[in-house]
């Protein structure tokens, strides 16, 4: 091989190594981005059941479940429980007010 051929081969080899370095430098963040994108998609859309693993519902399904708990239905939702507790608290407050008024009436006449 002549000196010119060695020089040309060195230039080609340098270009190939530079291209490989560039590909490796760019591909690593792209692979990481693709992995994060896949994780987000699985979180958002959910994951179906597979052997040894239960299904994981996605965000829209979980939001629907939460939303149904926040609406009064008369069938034991969280909203129904809050409404019931509020109603019972008002009843207790009313009875306590009545009791205190009765006690004040006795002590002022006694």
C-alpha cells in the first residue's frame, strides 16, 4: 500500500469511527426517551393481565372510578358517605342545641 492509500484509508476509518461515535452518542438519549415514552404509555393506557401479573388500569379508567365515588348515587359512594355523615352531624348539633336550651331554661327558672 502506498502512503496515499494509507492516508485515504485513515480518513475513511476516521469518518467511520466518527459516525459510530455520533450514532452512539445520539442513540443513548433516544433509547432513554423511547423507554420513558413506553413507561408513560403503560401508565396512561394501563397494562393487560399476563401470567403472574394482574392487570393495571390506565389513568382514564382510574379517573372514572374516582369520579363515580364523588357523585351521590345512594349506593354507598364516598359522596354518599360524606352526605350521610353531614346529615347525622347536623342532627347531633340540633339535638345538642335543643338540650343546651333546655338546660339553660332549667337553670334560669330554678
